[in-house]
């Protein structure tokens, strides 16, 4: 896909329509707003997310977390950061993924964020935030969460309008949690059979950097322990328990594939073509070349490269999905539908692949089939804004303007645009039968919108 489209990577998120409970919608809306503030958007891609699940699986299992529930999502931000803001999602900036040098380093990051979930830090942060707010006007909860995620500039911005003692109190709690998360993460890696050397390498990469820009800063104004402190703790753990982990070829493969696909769509095509030659897995090299050719609008070579990758891995649904994307974005709609259909036959419940298939069916004029496929995708992942946009178009084309308004309202809400969401939700409530699933979903959005408006008026 053209690099300008990377923000909504088509790369790419029951018997009756599932209604989003109002509380869940509020949490999802808050999470979307946090991500938007920190990085503008998510990068949704079934291949990348599957690879991250493969890397995260042993870590999440060691942490005692539900491996089917916790998602690993990529944030469209070039900075080196990762964070959690709810119990079901770990966010990794693409800048972090592209800059770590081994699967063990990335798994160490995932282990650290998983520890925040497993150790109950999220609930305590809410309580710490409330306590700090009682002592000082700290601004919005969003700003503090961004600061807690490790953003020095964000923390400095909050500090400018905040009582220093109150902020130090909040970040003091956060620093203790970060140290605890590091300790737990090291244990998870050992229990999962993953080399703890990745955690040491991670801290070595950034040890001492904070001194370059924050030498005169109050240490309690930082939300994390210093890199040198974390490096010493990681090295102590490694010295105490040793490193008996065996190389994991599956982790090595998926790490290379995740980085390869991300870089192929985020870097220039010329960069990709130069670096792809270094790739040891031939199918990953071909996938990267296909993406580079696609960005250069060279359909023939892009198709040849992805077909060659499929010749190596003929049962890989994600390569079929990429082939469908390449064809669809080159207006080869019928061939795109066929490619997506192959992907769906292999992985019938992946919501991102279903979303791509529905998009292709919609472009092919098969609106009713597209509607069914898109609703199936939405039932599995209601947080995919691009899917909701396509679903709104499908409902509109079938004359169901009430449902079109409902899914449009949900899309705006999940993007943090609650005023716009309220307009469409109110329209949907007026058009749909009272008590119907679509009406209930619109009501949920309307509640969230009205509550946000009340809070806004109170602040004024």
C-alpha cells in the first residue's frame, strides 16, 4: 500500500448483534483517546498481530493471563515505548519493535507490560490518581496516563500546571510499580524458558540516556527507575539464575516477520529492497519485496513476489491476505475477492482478515455478502475503526440508515470524537425500533457522549 495510507493500514480489527455495554464503551473510548493523544492511530494487520501473539504467548501464560483475551496492538508512533491502559491490551509503539534487536528483547518488553496487568497496577493507578487529584488540579486523567506510560515530554507538560508535590506523589507510586514489574517480568521470562539476556540487552541499549537531557531533573519526576538501576537489577537476576534457555526458532521467525512487514510498509521501498536481501527466511524476503513493489505501484512484480512467498508457504492465510490487499488497492477487485476468500477459508475467525474480505466484497458490489462478513468481523473485534467505516457504507447501501448511523456513532466514539458520536447516535435512536440491538448500541454511545459533555461543562 502507498506509505501515505499507513495510519489505517489495510494491512490491517453470534446469532444477533452484540451490544457494547456503556461501561465497556467508556473504557474503550478512553483507551482510544489515550492512544490518539500519544500516537494518532493504531496499525492493524493480521500478520503482525498473529506474530506478536506467537511471541507473547509463553510470556502471558507464565504471567497467568488469558492468552486469548490479552491483545498485543501496534501504535503508529516512532518513539521507543510500550504501555498498558486496560487489562486486555498491551500497546507497543512501532518504533520499539523496529529498534529492538532480538525476539528476547521484545519478549522482555511484553513481560514487563504483562506484569502491570498481572500485578494489579492499573487499579492502583486509578486510586493514586484520585488521591493526587484531591490535592492538586492535575488536569485530565489522560495526560497522567500518558506520563505514566513513560513519556518525558508529557510528564513535563503536566508538571507545568501541576503542584510538584502531588505529581511526585503520583509518579513515586508509578516508579515503585515499574521496579515491581521488572522483577515479575524477569520471573516470567525464566518460567517461559526465554533467555533473560534480552532484558539485560534492552536496558543496556538505553542505559545512561536519561542523563543527557534530565541531569538536573528531580528523579521523582520520572515515571520509571533510571536505565542504570534497571540494568543493574536485570544483570543481578541473570547472575543469580543463569541462562539455560534454548534458542526458539519459532520466536526468531515471527520476530523477523513482524519487523519485516512493519519496516516494508513504513520505510521507503528502496530501503526495503536493499535490506530484504539480508533476510535468512526466503518467504519473509519475498513478502518484504512484494510490499516494496506495491508501494512503487509495480503490480506485476508485487504479485510475482507474493506468489513466490505462497509457493513456499501455500497454507499461509496472511500471505493470501496481503495478496488480496495488493490486488484490491490496484483495483483488481475480482482477484482480490478470491485471494481474501482463500485467507478466510484457512482462518475463518480472524476479524482483520474478515474485515479485508468484507471490504473486497463491498468493492465488488456484493453488498449483502459484505454486510454479513463485516458484521461477523465486528462481533469479534468492535475496536476496528476502519471496519466500522466499511460497515456503515454497507448498511447505507442496503437502505438501513439507522444501523449506518449506529456503526458511524461507534466509530467516532472509539476514535475519541464523542461529540460527533452523539450526533449519529441520536439519529440512530430516532430511526431504529426501540429496544432492538442496534438501538441499544446507539443508546450506549449516546450515554457516553452525554456523560462526556457533562464533564466538559463542569470543567468550564
